[in-house]
């Protein structure tokens, strides 16, 4: 096994240990051995359709399946794909896969070690793996990810799933060399890799989606089974404020982990948006939620509003955010909250695929300022909602142009795309929403800013000890600058509510 120090005794020992582990757990080549769980049959039946529903369109595509095992997914992939190359390290697993799926003429079975696997560049549209990286060192993951970027064609996808943080299966193990990383570890490893070929631009992976496997939550109350969908993209630093992706811009600038926790200290536990719990209570009350309803929170931050809705109204909430730092913290808080009603995903709301008519409410707080094509996003909201569903949004807005030079520079540095509250409301109407309310709530915004500023000044010593004097000065100056921008009319704060029409039923 190669790692950060290729050829080291430590890595050689890890390789031997992993091999011995799977030799012990592959003798019968059963699904129980593959999943290392006595409930494997039930789990497999429940999770298989769920995982397949998360995959990109595969009709006519060439697929590489790494760690294919006994073929739990191989046959399903082959039904859709043009061709599947199924790779596994263990001979017994590969033979069982051949026994189950060998009748298909569009599958190539390959016994190989993924750590040394070599394949032609640009030969696959999609790479799939299920429980693989947890048996590789960090160094091997980085090397494999770089090779996968070469194997994938432009725009190709990579889906993977891992056990995070702790063991899930109940199978007896004499020893367990599995590496249980955090979701944050995988986020960092996979997005840090760059591949550059002689004839193409620099490419890297961008996270399209990351979420917990619902079958394990339902059957085992276990949220540590996490899956990802990544896409190979051309890195464009000029388009993302000097970062490889917009996601990296968010996570390294405005929403660094340190910055998020600093904001939380101002907004209140669990919150990183204007007014914290106070405004959350006010706006959620307008939705008239009842038990069993489903809410999607777009730009969920660290989840305070989602936990509040679940606790107070017994609704199911899906929180999505493009910032991996936000979702990582939210997932940590979810373990503390110990509720199955709230789930979090790393997802780009402009690209993620969600079933039509699956939510009663779309909720979003001070997030859409990052998104350029708001009308297109609102069209997606409209699709996700059930007939009669509601959308509630607060967001940063702007006054009429021309803006002051200071405000224009602020918007440019943050990468915001702002409209007046009236323009915002028209976007909602254009996509078909009715009962649209578009309110300029700047006065309320100013009141909340003043309250937050005074609270920060009152806890100066505590805040400085927790963070730093520089952090304290940054927050105080930032809040004063917001107040000034509101005073001169450039910065506004909008509140928006709208409904999707009920189905029209004609009388016969």
C-alpha cells in the first residue's frame, strides 16, 4: 500500500492487514460478508433502490465499478449502461459476481488492486464505488482520485459511499483495520486533487451531492453511512475569486469553519442568519406547519432553524447547503440533537435532482444572494413543491442603481447577485407562484443589526477570549458597515412568501 511515504513499512503493514481482513471475510462470498452485517439482506433490499436513485443518467454510458464485490450493483448498472468494467481485489467475490452477472455481454470482470490499477484516459463516463476508500490510506485515495480524473471523460461523474466515524455492521471481527474518516475528511481529500494532462486544462472534482443513506437511518438509526456524487470539472480560478470552485470560495472565505463559529456566536446557537432564533420563530409561524409535512431548507447553514421546525412542529426537514463546512457542522449538531426528522446534504440547489412534488415548504434564509439566475432557481422550487406548497425566503437585496462605490465594491468582493425586493417578487410570479408577497424589511433588518451589535459589544471580553481581538473588531466593523449601507439606501433586506397553486379540477 502506498501512502504519503511510498514504500514505508507502515504502509506495507496496512496493506497486509487489509488483505488478511478481506481474506477472512470473503470465504463464502455472501451478502452478509460483503456488508459485514447480519441484517444484510434487509439492508441491501432497502438501500439498493435508494442508492440507484442518486446516480446520474447512465443510458449508453461507459461505467467503471471499483470494489464491485459480489455484484450487488453490477447487474443494475449493466441494465442501463453501454458497458460496465467491474473491478475487485478478492477472487472469490469476483467469481460470485461472474456467476450472478456473467450472462450479460456488456460487463468486463477484472481482478485488480485499485491502488495500482491503470486504465486508459477518457475511457469512462461514470465511476461507481461502494465501501472502498475506508480500506485505503489517505495517500492511496489521493493517487486514485487523480487517476480517476484522467479516466473520466469531461463532465463525468464519480459516486462513492463510505462508513464514516465508526463501525456500522454487527459482524464479529477478530481485528478491524477499517479507516473510519469523518465526512469532512473525504470532502477535503477528494476536492483537493487536481489532474492536468498535456492536452487539456486543469481538472478537479466538485461535490454535487453528499448525504446520509436513509436505509441505515430507518433500519439502524445510523447516520454515519454517507454517500457522495462528484463531477469532473475544469478548474476556473478567475470565475471563483481565485479559488478552483465556488464551493472552495465559500468554504475558504466567508464560510470558513472559524468564520461560521464566529457568526454563530453573534446570531445564537445553531444560527448563521439574520436574527437567529427570534426571526426564525416569527417566519416559521407564518407557515402554519403541521406534523408529517416535509420542508426543504435551501442554504440551511448549521441547522438551527431545521432543528427548531422539527422539534416544535414535528415536520421532516431536509437541509441543503453548498458549503461543506456548514453541512459538516450541521451533521455534528444532528448527532447531538439525536433526531431522525432532520437530514443534511451538501448540494448545489441549482443542480441537485429532487423528486417533483415532494415538499410542502421551501424555506431559505439569506442564501440566494449567491445565485445568479434566481428565476431558474425559483422554477426548481416550484417543481419541488406539492400543489398548494409554500415558499418563504429572506435575502439580501439592493436599492435602485446607481449604487455607491463602496456598496458596488462590497458586492463584487462577496460575489453577490442582488436585486430590489420588487424585482425579486416578479421572479416568483414569472415562474407561476401565486399570492406572492414581496416586502422590504430593511427597517426590521436595521433593528436586528443594532440588537446584535449591542450584544456583541456587551460580550467583548468573552468574545475576544473565545476568538480574538481581530475577530471582534471584524464583526463590529462589519455590522456598522451594514448599518451604513442600509442608511444610504444601497443595502436592503427582503421578505418573500408565495404559494404554488392547487391542482385545478374541472367539474364534469
